[in-house]
């Protein structure tokens, strides 16, 4: 029995959920998201979205909680939005953005210039004496996570000095260096 899948998703003020065949469209103040749902049935009842499975097959049990979580992420995304913050730790590491172009100086011979998807709003924060921060904001949680993972993959944090691109608040497991 899926405990997550049985919980209803509360629809906040200003958000509309439309269900047509197996496609669910969620509209809100920040945007619109569409997702295809199969193997479960979705109903809207008095301000809640209910995800129920049709039978107890293994496939439907596996997708029950997943689809409820996706539904919750869609509703939260179009009402509040999702934010990821990345921190550049290292001497000379810099980040600048001009519109949707992110320019990263990460110690390679050339800067890395990355085009960010138009759905994701990018902002760079550089203060003297502090590490540069890249702030990604969007209504699509999956897209924000994918863009953040791509940026992080350019320089993953290393365990000896902790240099690299890490999420704000992420703890890096540190190793001891050589001992003579």
C-alpha cells in the first residue's frame, strides 16, 4: 500500500488542474506544466487532486507514489516556484550572466559559456570576500535540477581542499591529505 500515493494534493488559490484523457495540465501564476500519466487514474474533488491505481499490479504500485509526487511538484512549481543555489569554491572561480548566457571561469584555459533554457531564470551573486553564487529559479522542478546538475558537472567538489561547484548547504566529505 503506497502511503505517499494515498495522500491528496491540495490545490492552492489561483491554480487550475485540467485532466484530459491521461494528460494533466496545471496552470498557475508562474506558468503552465503538462505531464502524461498512465497506469493510474487522477480525479479532482473539492480542491484536492486524488491519485488512485486501477488494480494492484506491480507496475501500478510502483507508479502510484511517483505520480502523486510529480503532481505535487507541478502544483507547487506553478504556485511558488523552485530555486537551486550553487556555490563556486576556489581561488579565481567566477560566474557572470548576460541574460540567459552563463559565463563560468573555473580554472580551465577558456571560460565555459552555457546557454540556459528560457524557462529557467539565472542570477549570479558576487560579493567581495565571499564565494560566487549562481541562483536558478523556475516553475519546473525537473528542469531546474537538470540545469543545476549540468553546471555542477563542470567542476565537482573534490574531497581534499573542497574546491569545485557545490550546492549551497551541501556537506563535502573531506579526506586527510598525505601524512609523512
